[in-house]
C-alpha cells in the first residue's frame, strides 16, 4: 500500500493596502530578511515590487511571510463585529520579561494593543493589530 502524500506549507500570505510598509513591520519585528530582489529600492527610486508582492525569508527553520498588495481592506474588528479576523499569527517568547520587551518593540514599530493578558498565570499574552489591522498574538510558551 502506498503511503499518502501531502502538500507542504510554503508561507503565510497577508493582504495589506501597503505591502512594503507591512513587510517592513514584520521584517523588523521578527528579524526576517527579504527574498533576493524584494529589498526596498534606493530612496526616491520606484518600488514596483512594493506595490504588488513581497516575500520575507526566515532564519533557519522558520516560516516565510508574503505580502500581497490589495486596493482596499476592511479592518478586522476582533474580537467582535462586522469583520472578524480570518487568520492571525501566533508568536511566542520564553518568559514574561521577554513578553514585556517584545511589547515595547511591537508598539514602537507601529503595532496597536488590542488585549493585555500579560498577568495571566497560565498563559501570559498580548494581542495586537499590525499596521494594516491584522491581529497577532505574542504569548509565553515553554513548549
């Protein structure tokens, strides 16, 4: 009997109205790098890729993130409302001290705090919206 075959998950794609801006947010937040050819152009030069499709590459063992420019995007109204999230990213840190450090970084890079459960003894976490409004979580995980 033949073993079943499965497709491989290549990347997660986010739809923003500003592909370059959102790619820069996640590049800086997660320490990723651009796929060759997707790097930002020199100041003042046109950015045709930044208005279409960009890919960020992981460090060893991570997931690729891609950004597909869209003309409009209703902001997610998490946790309730007319436009619920359809996908979110879960990011983990090893302890509460690092959660606090990453909180400051996320806000400084343009993230917006949606929920703060950083004092939860079982699973400290914070939920944010990225600059395009996509929710993402940073939480403490030891496993």
